[in-house]
């Protein structure tokens, strides 16, 4: 039986996060305000079948399908929250699982680094796919597991605060979120990101 590692619904993609997804997606790009669903299962090859089921079940668009040997990840989006939820339910029905069977995420690293130096910002800006961070600003880094939950952390942080989304890695063994901005805004943003992770119910990870 497939393992449901990540199952997370985003009610409204925020402008920066939606734009970020457009820089890393190889599928059909989402836009701000659309609903989105991130699903990650193991073994990875099974995600191909889940994509087929979701696209035939309802009117959703795939933004990403990433197939690794261990994990497979799928992102779906639509203007209709109902369509995204229906696509997710079709996948759950095929797997014989419920949303509660997903793995409950854990924050494995949470760091705030204040007043970044020039060279540190250059290192970060070289690897990011989103906005840039400037010298003197504050950096927040989160690592979580399973990886897919990095999506809700970044999206909810942007909802809550005037921050810059630098990088979001929602695939692999661990997910990572890099946020930049003024210290007061990062404080609000990272609290929202951690609260989003804590709010997800599920089964303990192995």
C-alpha cells in the first residue's frame, strides 16, 4: 500500500508563493488566488497513476509532478476550491486512505538570523528562485518533514506578514523555507509558518 506522506490544501495561493512556483514548476503555472493541493506519496512511481486519476476526475491543472525513487510529489491547482478538493478526494479514494492517514509534519529546524552581512546575502541570492534578501535584513530558515508541508508554511507566512519568499523546497526527505525581510515582519511570518505546520493533523512519522 502507498504511504501518504503529504496531503495539504492551500485555500488561496499568495502572490509571491504563486510566482515562486512559476519559477520552479515544469507543468502548468498557477496564479495568485487559486486553490492548490500538494500530495506526496511513497513509492514515488505511484504518483503517475494519481495524476491520471485527479485530472480525469475534475477540472484541475497540474503544476508539478516530481518522481523520485522514494517519493513522488504532485501539485494541483484551480480557480475552484471545490474542484481541487474533489481531485484530492479522488486520489484518496484510489489509495484507500483518508486525509487523516497523512504523516503529521514536524519542524526539524527553525532559525532566525538577524542583520545579515553582504557576503551572506550574496550566497543566499545565488541559490534562491524567489525574491532577494538585502544586507542588514533578517533571514528565517525552516526545515520540516515531510517535505511537502513547506508549501503551507511559506504560503501562510506570506499571508500573515510583509516578508519576501526567497526559496521553498517541497520535495525530498526534508522541506525547506527561506524568508527574508525586516526583523519585525520576519517575527510575525515565522510564527505563522510554525503555526501552520502545527495545525496539520496526521499520523506520527516513522
